[in-house]
C-alpha cells in the first residue's frame, strides 16, 4: 500500500489515505472526497485535477508528457511541480506521495 497525503490549498490540513499500486491519483482523491473535479473523467482533456507534488516526491514520478504540460499551461496556480492527478499512477516504487491542492481547487460536480 502507498501512503498518499493530501494537503489543503492553505496548508492548514493534511489528510492521509492508503492506496494500492496501479490506482490513479485522481481516483484516490475523489474516493477520499478531495475537491478535484476531473471533468473529463481522466481522459486528459481538461486541467481540473491539477495538483502540486511535494518537492521530495516530484522526482520519483515519471516526467509529464507534452500533452499534460500543454494542459497545465491552462490551469490556474501552476507551479514547477504541478501535475494532473489523472496522469499519476501510483507505483510500488513509491512508498508515499504528498500532493497539495492548488488555490481555488473545487469540485463543481460534487455540488
């Protein structure tokens, strides 16, 4: 199992869950009630599942594809460690993964 930590946009709260290798971060986040919309249902056609990966974990992930980078260009509050949660597949190589939700993260589908 992989320990996934979700840090709120303001950094005030941290929620930790366990997930199995092979799961997509977007699915883990949505199952935990995190405000990641994923409007395109993980088809990499939007940027509503944008997360900011912790500096210590960023290098452990495979690099973003050019298509993912292009979509991140459209997202708000992007940083050098931004990724789309639909493109992060948890692997056994990760013992843990910490991501922060960007400012303004909301799930309009959950309302």
